[in-house]
C-alpha cells in the first residue's frame, strides 16, 4: 500500500503527503487545501534542507558520528505534530503512541535516506551540484 | 533537569542543557558513543535555531491557515541516520533510532 494511503488509514492522522525534492510538485491526502499542501511542501523542503546543512557541519567535526544523512525531523506542537521523513510528511494529532507508530511506518516504508538526497535538494540552486558537494 | 534520569530513557546516548544562546551548559555522554562535547555544542546551537524557526513557522501557519494546535511549541527533533536529537526548551536528549521512543522522550523533556 502506498505510504500516504497507509498513513491516512491510521486514526489521528490529519493529513499526509509527498513532495519532490526539487520542489516542483507535491501530492497529499487529508484535511488540507491545495494551497495549504503547497505551503506545507515548501515548509518541509526548507526544513529538510536546513537540517541537512546542519548535519554536514556536524559531520565535518566528527566524521561518521551517525547523524548524516538526516532521515527526517519532527515538530511537536501543542495538539498537532508534524513529521517529515525523506520527502514525505504527515500532520498528526498528539494522541498516545501515535507519533511512535507514524514514525515507525514512515521509516520502514521510506527506507534509509541516502546521500543523493542533497544532490536532489540542491538541484535548483544551479551549477554542478554533484561536483560542488562531492 | 536531572540528566542522569534522562539517560534512563530508551536508547539515550546523551543528555544536555544549553543556554538561550545555544551554548552547552551541562551534559552526560554514554560511554562508547561517537558523540563528542564539540558535536554537542554545535548541536545545541542548532537546537536553539531550529526551535526558533519552528515557532515562527507554527505561528505563521496558524495565522495564514486559521488552523490551531501548533503553538506553543512542545519540542523539535532531527532524525539522523543512527540517532535522533529531541529537544524542548533548554534541554535535549540524543537517542539511538532503533530504540527510540519519541513520545516518551518528548514527554520527559516537557516534564523536566
């Protein structure tokens, strides 16, 4: 089953979606409008790019310290939590055990994110990103 | 905050506190971990930055969409390849991914 559909089948998941690392498309299911899903995709891509930049700095001080490449991030709000793994995101209610279940499913279904994530994220910045990074 | 107690959380590799500017103030590292004090200090600065950004995004999201439930922020986590850092306020915990209980970790930080 597709990951977004699987996530949406869980009670307490408000919305879930997928965005292109290059930032040019997105898809979603759940309680969002097209415009809000577009905004969510931009926000998730921006945060993912930011935390990956940070992990590259950590890695330069302690190589293979276990942070890089970043697999995702979580913002815990008062009643709502936003989870992002790879290029998938989910808005969930703060219900008991829901966060652990959603993270387990997202990590298992998306799989380990590899270093090529950064090449894709940086693709729109111009130049030979592969050469610049590696 | 009792760092030794935080180290009892599932998969805990490090527990730490930091100032509002992100300077590392106190920490406990599990023996054998690849993490160093220097990495923790970088990490704490990123924690302050990420929480500020997340608060700005939550506030903006609520204002633009009319949806509630995001503010006040209860924490932020970055999930790395082998470990995750979970923070709230001025304290944080690094947990091994395969043992991580994100919910318990967020709850412990909120109670601290």
